[in-house]
C-alpha cells in the first residue's frame, strides 16, 4: 500500500521536495494564482491529497464551499488517480486513511478571520489531538486580504509549524505585472510569500509557472503541463 500511495503522488508539490521535506516548509506561505475557472481549487486539492498520501495531516479551509462539496473534490480526485493507475480496489482503504488525517472547515459569507483560525487550530489540538502539517486556504480574493492579515496568517503557520497554501484569484483587468513583483492584488503582500505559482491556460492546456521562490521573484515557465481536468502533473513528468 505504501508503494501505491507514493505512486499516486502527482501534484506539483512533489517537485519541491528538497532538503528532506516537501513543499515550502513549516511556517512558510505558498500562493497559487490564477483567474476564475482556471482550476485553482483542483490544483490546491491536489496539493492536499499529495500531502495526505505522504503521511501528513491536512486542514482544508474554504471560504465559499460547504464541507460536503470540498470532501467531494477530494473523493473525485482520488478516484481519478486510482482509476488512472487501475487500482480502484484500494479506494475504500485510502479514502478512510485520508479522512482520518484531514479536517475540513468552511467559513461562508465572510465569517473567516485569523482569530477564528487560531481558535479552530486550538480546538483540533486540544479536543482531537490533531495538529496539521499543511493548512490550505481556498477561494481567497483581494477583498479578504491585506498585508496585515497575510502577516498574521504567516504567524499562525509559524506557531503551528505548518506550511500554508493559499489559492488567490487574479482578474483579467488587473494591471500588467511589473518585473520583480507578484501580479494583481497579491503585490501588496508579496514580501510575506515564500513560494508563488501561477496557472496559465493555453490551447486547452495548463502550464505551471513559478513566480516567486523564497527571496527571488522570477517568472519561470517550468515547462510542465498539468492535466486540464485534474490539474495534476501529466504522466511522464520527472519528479
């Protein structure tokens, strides 16, 4: 089963494995940027599944979708991964393991705040002995964020010793990105971001760019194609 779970890992997070740990690292923030409909949710759910398959615990927070809807995203993506590998007989066992290591919280209608996130983390720790290794914040937009909030979220990630992934919506009408800066509304808090990807749809495909890597702001096409349905790495990509 361990070999199968490793073989299923096909999110771009696997490309970041270095220094003995995956992802940007504990206490660090990663940002996934893209316009509406490009697949940010599928991408970030893939990040969550990848972390779970690697044995980590995940807290997924959505500002727009219900718990059942988010759970369905995970179930459907896992089903697609197993179908591709012709291993559907392992569905029940892996899905149960994922459920045990993942919690989903939703804050619909502007109910999210940093304080509520802190309260949720404390409740999970004290009542359920659950401390996430990865925190995912989905469906954030420029109206919910400002530099002080991002700084506070980074502080929460540091206190929890968890890496934090955020999906951030950009817009067609955003000003053209200046060299050395993140695009759109993300520019105002770019100094708090350790890793930033952008999803670029082209000719019915999605290409992955890295815009920021630690202290360096770049715009590098990783020459990686993502499956337009699942936003996972295309088969054959070296990891």
